[in-house]
C-alpha cells in the first residue's frame, strides 16, 4: 500500500469507482446538490423569505411548483436555499472533525506509549456520550442560535471515529521499512508524519469524512427541528418542524424538505460506499 505511487492508486480507484452505478449516482447527487447550493440566488423562483399574502398553504401549482407554507413563502425556493445551509454545515463540520480527529489519531498512533493511552481514553469517553444529547446540551449552554455554534457542537462530538481510523493507519504504516529508513536518515517527526505517513493514510480518512458529511447534515436538521437551529437561515429541519404539524391538510410543507434530506444523505452514503470499495481495491 505505502509503496504504490499516489497517482497510480487514485487512477486505479477512479477506474473501479466508475464501474459502480450506485457510486456514480451518489456522485451525481452530490455534484447536483453543490451546484444547486452555489446557484441558489439565481435558480430559486422567489426570495425564500418573501411572504405572498393571501396565498398561505397553497398546494403545488404552476406558480408555486412545491406549494407555499403557513406564511405564503415558496417551498421550492426555501428547499433550494436550505441546500446551501445544509451543505455549509456539512462541509464546515467535516473540516473541523477531520482537523481534530486526524491530529489526535496521528499523535496517538505515531508516538504511542502514555500519549496513545491518554488520547484513546479521551476518545472512548466521547464515544460513550449519546451524540444527540450532547449536541442539545452544547447548543443549550451557548444560548446562541447560529450555524457556527452548530458546527462547533457537531465537531466536538463527531471526531472520535476519524481519530480511531487515523490511529490504526499510523500504527500500520509507521512499521513499514521505508519509515524505518526515513528515521535512520534523520528526518524529523513532522516530516515523517506529513510527508511519508499521512498521504498514505488518507484514503480511509476520506471515506469516513464522506459518511460524516451525511451525519452532520442529519444532526443540523435534527437540531433545527428541535428549535435549536439558527432562526436567521433557511433550514430543512426548520421546515420539517413546521410541516409535520400540518401534514393532514398541507402535506407539501414537510414532505419536500424531508425528501431533500433523504436524497442528500442517500447521495453521500452512496458516494462513501463507492469510495470505500474503490479505495480498498486500489490499496491492495
């Protein structure tokens, strides 16, 4: 694994990835969502917060393809803008999760000894805490309803998985002959870690990060559904919170944001499955 050139590994992985139709579907969904989020100001029919007086709870029609909500706001426009919120939280959370998890896992796996023992016991403690309960506690303590607080909360509870994966990769790779040769050559610890070990440990970390994207989006939607989200932004979770109370006479208010969450999570999970299969094969 370690001796294979990075370009060869990724080329083999891409060829393997292309053969899996579900993986390509996940990639297509992910790209479509990213493009939708970026172009939201241009493709949304209306301002997501614009109220159309006298048109509250209108069912899907040519004027409002996905209907309107309790304030006469266009559901389609709000779903499109909600993609921007969800993906922002997802990407930012994963960056924070990876920063913490890779740092903890790399230090733990490379140095070992009492450092490894202390860091892994902290990781175990975080893993034993129910995620959603800790998220609610953190969001309640801050008493600030903002996306940045949600991102910090998600990052604070979701890093142990990547930390464990990184540690296991470092434990494996640091025993390989070319790492021993680097030590004999007098290379510094940071150079060995960042130049020789981390690049070869990235594939499983990338796969885990893809699944964490889906989890982060679900967590943000859950917090918003419970009223702990940012009230200043459009969120699929907020739309669900309102929509589930009027399902009997305005089913479209909650159905379409729910479908958006489902499709988004499905897309990232399919992408993650495809990456895991492709990279596992390429690394053998």
